[in-house]
């Protein structure tokens, strides 16, 4: 029988995106829509373009009672993606400049906002039957607890951890305002070193817990990567598994990408895109290797290591392009570097189209992440014929094979892999890349091989399907 699934996430491409969660919440339901009846629910943030995405009112509104306060909710919907998208609108949740606030602190009432999102998900489950509810990250984790304590509702709950570093931790006095009884303030439930941890609700009360790569599923059971939840995860280990993310092969396709000046399907086809980008950024030397970084400027992404290594990388005969937004201290450090080195170009901000142009133009993608639950950038890089240079950690272990082990008939993507999260190790890997780049034929052979590999959801959708069946 076809399962009815409600897939909940705080961001979904193309409506709202700050990172990989949005890509996954867009592409996984697309990959699953032929094998189950899937609806995706997210907040209707005020800057989402309703007209563009054909989002209309469903004519339903109700009130959520949370912690003695009444919160108005309106439901919106769109079928423009080929399946049902449901949007939750409530002023406190949605009327903001950005999704979560600044990377340094976030909005002061994020706990309340996303508790309300969980209550709204719970209300949807009351209105309509779903066999499975698939919750993602801390922003909707509390819904697992609300379902657990509801004596009438009985959907199976899957909870996916996209990044354990963001757990939704709030002061203990939030309990009252989110209408959760003090009996849940225990180690086995929401309590976390005297505070409240939303992610614990997802882990404790879901029937299955997944994370986004097999390696990360193992790493988070250790104190090095467990962010304080390793013991709790070990306790719930029997229901924990790792399923690697995929990328949407239409959205990330150099053959179909409308953001590019020239579509292409092999290494040679990249050149017009590279020339165009360099010209736009006033950089010189289309034959020099182009190293890029696209991502959040946070400690996690190895930005400290990158900043330390950049002056030495810039001394090589190459160009460097960085695109990202995040913590101010990184912005300032990168600004200084750009002022000093004419071959470094930095763009602050979030720009989907520009990111695609960078992937298409570049020769190497730098990913010195200290930890990486899965990482999509390296898979996007493969698709666009860009060689990833990655730290051997998390999902990067599962997706990037060492170039030294290259086998032409394999279905693996190859890149330069370094073992320790240091600027020296990154620099050495970059130098190796630089040498390989000189051997044009070999370089193109690897690039063409990577471009032919399959990083779509095909395999992982089967794994999720099996989980849904279970
Ligand atoms: P994260 O930890 O940020 O979720 P992922 O590798 O899983 O990292 O996914 C990052 C996604 O966000 C990719 O699609 C990447 O291209 C995109 N991205 C990251 N930063 C930017 C940016 N500044 N502008 C445009 N796209 C970005």
C-alpha cells in the first residue's frame, strides 16, 4: 500500500535556503514522490515569493494553544513542485528578515518560533492521516514529543539529523512558554546540562533516527563529534542509521543549468564558463588553476584553516574565488586577504546562481571541514567537473575517494584527500592538485570520470524507501 508521508523541514529549496538541508528537503521528496504519497511542510517566511511559486491560501486557519498563549496559524499550499507543499504561516514564526537570525546568536525567540512550528505539524497530523512523519533537524524535533504524548495519534516518526552541531538549546524556563510539562525535564528526555535541548526530543521519541552519511552515523557516537550527545545517541543506537544524501541531478546539471553562459558535459566544456567568471571578477589567467570555496563561513567548514593557508596558496600561480556568508570575524579576515592578494576574490552573501557559475568555472573546490555530516558541495563539484580537495571526515569519507587509488572503471568520484585538519595538510593537498593540473590529459581524464558518476538520490531513495516500509 502507498504510504502517506509528511516530510517537515525549516527550509526547502527553492522557497528558502541557507544550506544543504534545503537542498535535501527539495530533492529527497522529489526522489520519493513516485514511491509514496509525500507532502512537504515548512514555514511560510515572509520573504518567500508567493506569486512566483504559486503559493495560495488553503483557506484553513486555526489557533495553536501553546503555554497558555494563543497563536494564529494559516495554511498555504503549492503543487508547483509536482507534489504537495504545505506552508505554515504565523506572524511570530514567519515575519522575520532572515530564517534564523545571525550566525553568531540567532533570534532570541527561536525556541518559541520553532516550538510553534512543531505544534503546527502536530495539528496537521490531527487534521489528516499520515502513516509516517519525517522530521528534520532541531527545528521540528519537538513534534516527535508532541506525537509521543498524544494518545490518539500513531504515525511512525523518522527523525533525521543533518548537523549535530545545531541542537536547539534553550534556557530551562522555556518549558512553560512552549507548554511542555516539567516531567520531561530529565536526562532521558529534554534536559541537557540544565537546559532544554530540542534535538533530544527527536532522538528520544522517533521510531527511527537517521543521519546523512554512514561515517557520520559512527562519528557522532564519539566524544570528538558527538557534541555532548554521544552518550544519548549510544543509548538509542539501535534505531540509528546513516543514509548518504544525494543531489538533484536536474538542479545540479552543467548540461541544463540556466545560470551558466555555456552548457557543457565534459572537462573541455568548462572553459567558456571559467573565462566568463574570471572576466567578471577581474581575475587574469584562464590557464591557471582556479581554486574555490563555496559555503558557510563557520568554524565547522574549516574556515580558520583556510584563512591560514590562503596566503601561501595565493603565492602559487593560480586564482582563488570565495563565496560565502557567516561570522563577521571571518568576513574581516577574508577582506584583509583580498586587499593583499590580487588573485583572491571574495564575495560575501548567499547567491545560488553565482554558486553554480563558480562550480562550473573552477578546477578545484576546497573543503577543509573539521566535521561534515554529509556535505553536498563535493558532489556538486563532481557533477560540474571540479576536483574536490577535502578533509577525510564524515560524509566526505563516504563520497570522495583518494585520487591515488583512481580506477577508470569504478563508479567512485575522486579527489584530493588530506587526513589532518591543519592548514599545512590543506596546503600540501593544494600543491598536489597544482601538480596534477599541469598534467592536462590526466586531469581531464579524472574530471570526465567524476562527471559521469552518479550522485543522484537513486540509491539513497531506495534506502529511505526501505526505512519507510519498515
Ligand atoms: P551545509 O553544512 O551548509 O548545509 P552542505 O554542503 O550540506 O553544507 O550544503 C551547502 C549547500 O548550500 C550547497 O548547495 C552549496 O552550494 C550552498 N551554498 C553554501 N553557501 C552558499 C552561498 N554563499 N551562496 C550560494 N550557495 C551556497
